[in-house]
C-alpha cells in the first residue's frame, strides 16, 4: 500500500484556497443533480438530494441511508463519503443540501453561507469515540494521553520509549486521509494545537488504514469507533481479528483498571458529581460530537433526512452501531461485586 505524506493547513487557508479552486473550473455552478433541485419538487420524504458525509462515519451512515430509503421509497439520496474538508466545501458550494460531520461550522464558513443568504441548521445527532488501533503483535495496548501526545507529535519515535520493547522499532503513525477529521482532532484536541509528527502518513480511507495497521507491526492508527463496534457486522468481526484496540486513560497515575476502550458507557457524557460518586466511571478521553447540518431554506429532503437521523429510528441505529445517541441518556446500574 502506498502512503501519502500527511499535510495539514490552517482552516482559513483551506477554505479560501478550495473555494477558489472550485470557482475556476469551467462552470462555477451548483451540481443540480446532486445537491439542489431547480424546480424544488422534493419533500421531506421524497425527491432527490445530495448529502456529503465524513468518511469516518461511513458504516453507521450507510445504515441510516439504507433504512431511510426503505421506509420512504420515493426518497433518493446521493451520498458521498470523503474527508472532512471536502464535506464542508460541498455544503459551502451548494453541491449538497446536508452534511454529517464531527464539528459545527466555524466563523469563516458561517460568514460564507451568510453571503449566500443561507441560515444553516446544525443538529447534534450522536457522540463518537476515536479508537486507537494497533497490530496484534504490539504489546503496548495500555496507553495514557501523555504517551499518545508523545507518539502523535513525534517526540516519542520508538516503541522502546513506550514500554521498553525494542523489536517493533520506529513508531509508524498513520491516519485515514489528508485533512481528515481524525487528524484535525488529534492536532487540535489531543495535541492542543501542536504539530503532528512530521513522519505521519495517510492512507485513503478508514478501511485502508485498518488494513495497513493489520499488516505493519510498528503502526498505530486512529479510527471512528463505528468501524469496530458493531459486532453484528461481519466486516467489523473481520477487522477485530486483524487488529487490536488500545485501552487508554486520562488519569495521571493509572492502575490497570483505569484504562478503557470507547464503549458506549464511556462515550456517554457524565457530570463531575456522578464521576465523584462513582469513581469507577470515566468519560472516554477521545470523544467528539456528531452533527447533521442542513442548508435548506425550506422543508426539503435534506431536512427530512436530518430529522430522521435525529429522531427515534435514527438514534436507535446509532445505538446499535456502538455510538452514543445524542437524544438518549445513559443509565448507570450499580451491581454488587462477587466475592
């Protein structure tokens, strides 16, 4: 597999550059077949509409789209799965009417839509966890946030610096794609705005990232939890036979029991008072919200799909896929430990 060097630019520069690129093409017009309807005949449950989705959420959103179109047979969604930057540009350039992403619009993006007299609506639809994945031969499956910061920044360059194991050699940091939401999350949240390792590389998708880590003992990657959490999915079962999911903790002096994986109970946000009352509970450190954003000025098919994803049926699909639904609360059940 050929890897590309990971490249990241400040968000504002990306927005300006890519908008310019779009408008110097032969025709700077919206893609009417994908994102808009010239005669505006679509309804919340019928018609044709374009939707762009962060590829990190492809497994769960494929289930959402499939269910929606089976329920509403006159609804035809043209869905593209791609890196985060491209998803937002599709929305800004009116190629699609709705997107599914891991952040809200930033100030520059809101300003651009305001120029178009568009008032976008963002709806939080779920909570995602980012899973750290390793080759099955890697013994370093318990990692602290401090260790992860060292690894992803490049300050920790050898696996021997993590656990003393020398046989794995240099750490091979790999992301799903250039300018993806996962690389942005690591840079902005985990590294607190610091630079990623100059040796970090990118594949072309989450699937290819999993395949790469499965084939390279020194590799470490990060994927959306829905790629490895739905145990009813044969693809997920196949992935889990080929890679290991690391357990991580934000606690400064952890015991073995403090390391956790991105299961739903840890994705559900828990207030400080509850964590104090139940010290065995934690919030998974690498969490992020999932948003569905519509730019429709009327109740069209894009808005209808967003309403479905945010509604009961869509929330149950998130729950089954191992994500935390936005509109459901986690219930804490206390049981007595066996003696």
